[in-house]
């Protein structure tokens, strides 16, 4: 390690307790620490059972992801250790021995676990608050704790149009919120949720805001809150365009690229606050170093760089031609995705391009004796898109003084190793790499499938315009029939009036 590098030196001999380590950001945090900070002592990763797999089984398969390819040659079992637990259980579901171990060994906590679904109930979302409270309670008894890092979201205070790097007054104190969730039955809680949320768009954002205040009022050690915006695929490392989920913009790109999604309600001039996951990880690790050095609690709005913000309109202008260049072989319809600023027009387009198509597909499936899927899945998609559109039709401004100061205070070697500066980001190249990453890591399609995708896209183009022509011709014939019928009726009335 270069003598000029300070961040790596900070993590030397550190024992890190990481929640959310099996998530998108968590994997990149672990990979980065193991690749650049091998001198750290240990990383304790909280893992819960999921989809019938035990924590041990999930941990055994953990390093099979492509994002770990660069470090598979290392003896990872020397550095990374499983902590069996669950953020949705009381006291994180930790065993007695693990609690003792964490209290004795941990020097740095990175709490990145959260249920990020926008459509979860308030009861489900309450675990975002409860788990953070339990992590903080555990951290209070960690004998050698140096810094506590909490990964929030840039939209935690989105009820304000201008968001500073400071704490805001929450809609409810954490203890009152958790007491309410515990005391009120599920049906009543569901009935009063919209009133509780008020201006907050969903339960995820609501609980994130409450949780930030909980972090503010806990612990005496330096604390970091990192607020990333819309987290997207990797821009540099460990591999270009790596992604492992369908959340947010990633899901929109994939479904639009497959021809499944045709319309989105968004303002073309609204900023698309996209931040690569590897840059978020680098900013998070650098922020922990900086705050430990300064000894003060600090918030970082990581929303890109204000001098190089991309709008939703520009984003679509970039990705549409790339979609034509590298269409997936699994494409199901012609690419005609558009942003629509008028909500009514968007709904009309959704009806004809999604709903009508879904009913037709299910009708065909019924005819061939198969289970229907299209209408149900499109309803789920429409619900998700309505929740996402909230962030695509509004405009926020974010203060970034702390982020910029952090970058300025980093040494040159640290800037190379922990880059998160987006001032000169090439959005065309990044989006191309992201789309290729979607094909490779989510659709499991290699570059040699591109010719097949292009051929299929050309066929779907002909079919699409044939269907459009047939629709307009049918509509024309229907309107002519209606006009003819009305004309005949008018003549009949004239005849009857004349006879009288």
C-alpha cells in the first residue's frame, strides 16, 4: 500500500460488523474492503435465512457472484465470517456467543440493511427502524467501537425541495412509532397508514426519515450517515456494469429493453439522480475514515455531482439507441418505450399498450390450456411504476458541501483507490456498460446473442407496425360504421318528420 494512501491505513486491523452484506451495495462494500484493504482484521457479515436456504448455505454460495472474481484467489475465510441473524427479528436474532464476539471485536459498524420495497406495509417497513435501534443498542456495548456508519437515502427528507446535509425533524419519534406499530392491530394500522404518511410518498421513505433521527440521538462515537440517490450498476469496479437486482431504474431499463414496459410518467427535465454502486461504496468507506479523523457526526448527500446531472429525458435519449444496438435475444416486443409528462395521456397509453395486450396474452394462454400471468403481472408493474414516478416528476436540489470537502481532503492515491467523483462521468459510456451488464448478469446473455436479438427486433418491428396499422384501420372502419349509422338514423327521422 502506498504511503500516500490514508483510507487503507485506517481500515488496517479493523474488525467490521456489516449488516446488509448480502445486498447489492453490501457485496460491493465487502469486495472493495477485501481487495484494497486486505490488512483489515475481520469482516463480520450478518446473514439471514432466505427462500429456504439457511444462513450457512447462503454464506457458502456468497462468493460465487461475478463481482468477487478478482479476489477469489485469496483465502477469504481468513477475513470474512458469518454472523447468523435476521434484522426482522428482535435483537437481530443473534445468538449469545455472537453477541459477545461482536461486543468484544467490532471497531467499525456499517449498517446498510433495509427493506427497500416501496409498496411494503407500515408494519413491514417498521423493521427498518427497529433493526437500526437494535444495532445501535448493540453498538453501545462494543468496547472498541471507533465509528458507526448508517446508509440512508437521499430521499429520506423528500418532503423538502432543497435538502441540506443535516438532520431534519422526523414525522414521528422512533419510540412513538415503534410503540404505535406494536400496539395497533394490522387492519387498523393499514387503514391509518396514508394519514400517518402525509406528504411522504411511501413507507420506506417514511421509516428512513425516522431512522435518521434515531441515529442522531444515539451513541457517543462519531457517526456517519451516507444518503445515496438512485443506486445503479457499477461504473468501474470490480467489473463494468455489474448488477444483481431489478430495483428502480435497473428494472425499468430491463423491462423497457425487453419490450414489456412501454410508458413511464416522468418529467423530461427532472434530474435522474443516478449513482453507481461502486462509487457509493467508495464514498461510504471514505466518509467513515474522514469522520473518525474529525471526531464529528456528519451527513453526506451522495447524489452525483451538481455540475454533471443527467435528466430523465437525456437518459432515455442515450439508452434508446443503445437498446437498438444490443437488443437481448429474450426480447418479447418492439422497443417503443417513451416518457410521458401528461399523466392522463400516460394512463391512456398504458391501457392500450399494457392492459389490452395483457388481456389478449391471457386469452391466448387460456386457449392453449395454460395458466394466465400477464394481467396479474402488469397490475403489479403498474403499481410499482406509479410509486417510482413520484421521483421522476419532481425536482430536488441537494447540498453537497460535505461530499465535496471529503473529496478535496483525500490524497491522490486514495482518490484512485476510492474514486466517487462524478464531475466528469461519461453518461453515454456508463449507460452502455450498464445495458451490457443487464444482458450479461441478469438475462445471462453473452455478446454473441446480439445478432439474434437484432434479427428478432426487426421481425417484431414489422409485427408491431402491422398491429398498429390494423388497429387504426379497425378504428377507422368502426368510426365510419358509427357515422353511417347516425346518418341513416338522421335520414329516418327526417323522413318521419316530413311524413307527419
